[in-house]
C-alpha cells in the first residue's frame, strides 16, 4: 500500500512541474480592423521559448482581440521562484 501512495505522490509531483515555467517578455505583431500594424507587449510564464510564443499569442488576443501575426519572446532573466504557465500581469 505504501508503494502505491508513493507512486501517486510522485506522479502528482511530475504533473505539477509541467505547469511551472519562467517569465518571458514577448512582443506580438497584430493587425487592426483596418489592416494597420499593431504591436502588443505581453509577459508570459512558460516552460520553454516555444511554449512562450504559443502562450503569448493567446495573451495578446486577450489584451486586444485582433488577429496575431507573429510573436517573439525572450526570457526576462528574473530569478524568482518558478511561475505558473500562462499570462502574467504586466506593468502597464
């Protein structure tokens, strides 16, 4: 019985780690209703740079509901504890 409980706790720990990441500063190119270019800066938490781009696209659309063309992200270098993947509050 103890082995089963330990296995369940270990599996839950692995699942929790997949939700953690580091902060990325991203800039997304978007199009307005009039096909004008717009840049939206967002801060996201992601496990990798690839994940950061995907998350940033959703966060940019939440901030401004326009079509997202591309996003570019770089780690912020923050030395805080791991964050939970998703959109982070910005300093706007």
